[in-house]
């Protein structure tokens, strides 16, 4: 037997014991002195404490952002703004390893993923949008599109740095300033990003970072911003939409999903199995566009499932900082509880549960990769977003039935199609009601490619030429 | 073991195989290549890799002296390092190798069947094979008729492999697909299955004589084929990437693939081989580095 020795990442970033709010270019404590702890989900150890922004801090930040937008960032030429964004992108690349380790520590995701995906893709978003800053007149959104002003942004904990990049890069490129609230459990890389903005000499007030929980987010939504951009759960997205209805504030939402990954009988099976694994187990399944419903043609279901289980057995679950870890820790005790509750419901409703026999660490928040077979459309695990490493497997008989089942959800963020027949890909993509349809691949992202949902998965696009529209007055 | 299928049956089964998605296959190989193998697991992997080498010389300039030198290296590569799996030579050099390796665990492998192109009449290829076995070869590395395969004559390729298998007698038969000439992954998969249906004991990527030799994605695909063949028939077939694997880092990537795609049953030189010559010295240098903590240099391993 060929066992891999532990291969821990040796770089350790400088993590401070305490972080403040980043307002108007400076770190400062909360007006009411509140703070909270951030925990390493793989060990449950406290990593640092951080100030928690209240309504007064939100007001100050929005005012600072307004001054910066009106006096400096808005009037600045696109070419100059582009220089700052290029500088940020290069600094992110230079500090890539530190950011990767910090993200892994704070979030629980494996270093392999932060190193090869999160951080490089975040840098790519800044490079890409730096290039747009002086070419906005050619984006097909009018001859002289104007910025919206001050943007309030609220991002989730599943891709803390990458979601920050998706939000901040286009907003800044278009001439807006931002007040961003990172998720309560994962503020670290946003705060390191604030330090990076200082290093890049970004004018004060252009980027403001306000750590906090739901209350901070609500205060930001209620504040005097011109637009809210939110990524997170459908329930919170709906509440935001309600609360700003009737105001002048604009809104884009990137919400939940329950994506169907459709495997036809003529798919390249081994590669489809890889796509299924990548679709649901990438980032512990903490992905809004995760392929959480596998729809496999009944005639090949047994073969696909046998191969899938063999493959899942080889996944390495454990220390996120080990370079060979495939699946890291669940981000929080709360999320772990939710995953466990939904999987219990799956078993209770009669689906058959399967998990590989792998050891889990004693401390921290962990969940084995899980495959449910015999899942029916009516079960909760087929309808509700689990946001964890849990796959629900359903079967279909004909292509029409596959599409009908795939679309039979209030969500519409993403979908996958696996077939070696090109015409079937086009046929399916035309009928799937999802913002993104991947063909013979899954979970691929690029700054140049717009991403966003239909139906209850939200509205607005991020990335690409289309993504600029969310930050311009067109 | 002879095949129970007719040529027409084998050809039709092979033609019905599902396709290979090139992007997905290459992504999977690249993913496996990121595994970090350190410390004691690296030491074990290096010794395992050494024990899996078919130490090879296939030159027009091969002489008995050259082959004896290679055989000595195969037997005792360096200090307490394990012996290699085999020495691989042309048929004319088999008697020399057999004499030098007599009584050892190191096998004599001979290329045959008009290596490397195979563009000679079948009876000549069979005679080539029989001569190598008579001279003491334990293993035969044959080449398939890529021309016939690419012309679509799968039945002919099937019958030729079957005939060479029969001519090999007790010797284990490695079937070289020459994947660099088949080019597409779909054809590599078809050729792998055709060879296995015809009775191959091993499927091997390359001769080392064309532009593109073993690659990780191609070898991964062949591993999936032997895995699936065993699941279907119960018969285990070995895999041998050959050509282009020159350093320890690359060799370990292949072992990681064996480990995660095939697992324990294939993790020995009975079922996995490296066709290589310069790889051995790099493995030995890395082995010295792990033992002493510093790099020595090429003068501290032998030139053979």
C-alpha cells in the first residue's frame, strides 16, 4: 500500500491578534467597541478577534465612500483607475501563498484549492477588470456609461476572497466606491485585502471593509448607498429585496441553487464521474452552483454509481493545510448542523445513504462525502439546498424527462450536461432554465464569462462584459 | 491465455466503446500530478519505481559488452537499492542478457515482431518472437500494426496479437500500442481493449522511437482500461508506460496514478513497469539525497 506522508504547507501568514474595521483607508475599532472571534473550523481554535461594525460605523463608511467617489475615484480617468487595479492584482499574485494559507485557515477549505483556484482566480478578476477601466465606452452599454456611486456589498463565507474580487473589481473599474461586509465566519482575507489596498496606495475611502454579522449587513442595506450587491442565501436575498423595494437603490442578487448534473447514456463515463465529484465535492459542496442533484439515465445508473463510489473512496478528507487533502472542514458548527439535519431528513424519507469509510479528525467540523441513491423529486434532499458534500442521485428515462426534472426547482443557477453527442448538448442547453450550463465539465469559472442565476437564484451577472452593467448607470 | 472471442466479435465490441473526453481526462491526470509525495513515502516510492523498471537498450550499436553492463546495473543498481524488474533488449542480445541474469529475479524482456515499426510479414514477426523465446526471453514486447489499426482493420490486428501470444508460449506478452501514432484517446482506448481481448498480459504505451511517447493522460486512460477489463472478465492485465519518463518526479506521478486508479493489486512489478533507461540514475540520485540529505551529482551514479 502506497500511503502519502503528511505534506503540510509550510508558509504561515502574519495573522494579527486583532483586526479593526477598515474605514476611509484606516483600521479602526467599532464605535460601540463590539468585536467577535474568528475560528479555525478544522481545529475550533480562535484565530483572531475582529471589530464588529454597527450602524454608526456603516454610516461613517458610507460617508467616506461617498467623499472618495465624488472627489477622487469618480473623476479619475479610467486609465488611472486601471493602474490601481493592476497594482492590486499584482500584489495579490505576489502574496498568493499567504492569502492561500490564510483562506484555508479561516474557511477550512483545502490549501490545494485556495492555492490553485481561489487566489489565482481572484487575481484574474482584478487583471480582467483593470483592462476594462478605460474601455467602458466600448462595453456596448452606451457611449459614456457613468458609475452608480457608492455600492454596498455583502458576500458569503464559501469563497471569501474570490467573492470579494467578484464584487470589488468590477465596481472599482466602473468608477464606484464600495463598502463591503465579509461573512461573519471568514473575515480574514478581506482584512488582508484591506492591508493590501493600503500597500497599493489606493485612495482612502474607495474600499471600506466592515466585518460583522446579519445586523451589520442589514444596516448596510438600509444605509445611503446607491446599490446593493448580495451573494448568499435566497431567504436573505428576498429580505433585502423587500427592504429596498420602492427606494432608488439598485440590487443584484446571486443566491442559492440546486443544480442538476445530467449524465446521458452516451457520456464519457470516467470523465462524467470526475465531473460529478468536482460538481458536488469541490469546496466541501459549499458552492451555490454545486451539482447537488445528479440526474443519471436509468440505463447506465448502476455503472455510473459503482464508478462514482470507487472514486469517492479515494477522496482524502482531513487537514486543510495538507497539500494532498481533497476535502477540508465544514465552515462552521451551524452549517454542519444544517447538513446533518438535511441528511437525516433524506434517510428518514427513504433515500439510501452511502459514505466512504474514512477517518475524520477529532476536533473541528467535518462531514464525510455522502451519496444518496433512490432519491425522489418529492424528497427534501432533492428540493432544498444542502450546501455541503451531499449528492442526491435521481434517474431519468428519456432526454425530455431529464429536462423536466432538472427544471423542476425554484432555483436556476447552473446545470451540467454530459454526453459525447454535440447536438444533444445544444438541445439540452436550450431547454435548461439555468444561468450557466456546463457541457462535459462542471464548476468552471472565468472572469470573462458572466455568471448569475434565473428564478430564485437571483438576478444580475458577474464577470464578463455583461457583469459591468451591474455597476454602471445605463 | 487465449481469447475466446472471434476477431469480428472483438472488433465490434471495441468499436462500441464509449468515447473519451480529452479535456476531462487531461484535467484528471493534471489533478493526480499535484499530489505531494514526501519523506518516507517518497523513499518507498523511489524503491518501488526502481523495482518496476525495464532497463532498456534498443540501439543498432548494442553490443554484448553494453548489454552485460546494463544487466549488472539491473541486478545491483546502487548499494542496497532493489534490482530492476527486467532488462529489455533486441532479440539478438537475448542470449547475452539471459546469461548475465541467470538465477536472478531480473527478467529478460525482448522486443520482437519487427520492432519498432512492425512493417514486416507476419510469419517473420512470429519467427522473430519464437527466436527470442528460444534464446531465453521471459517477456516479449511486441508492436501492433498501427497501419492496419488506422486503416480500420481491427480484426487483423486482433488476429496478429493472438498469433504472437501463441508464439510467445510461456513468456508474458506486452503489447505496444504506440500511442503517439494512434494519436486520439478514443483510439488508445480501442487499441487497449483489442489487445486485452486478444490475450495481452501487459499493454504498453510506446516504443520510445517516435516523437510522442508515454504521457500521463494516455497512461491514465490505459489504467482505466485494465481496471475495467478486470471488472468485466476477472483477468488482470499490466500497464507499461515507456519512453520519456526521465526523472523521479515524473515516475512518482505515474505511481500516484496507479495508487489512486488501480490500487494495491497493481502496485508491484508484476503488474506495472516503466520502460526507461535514464530514469534509473535519477531515482538513484534522489535515493542518495534522501539518505544523506544532500545531492551528490551524476558522478556518484554509474554510467552503463
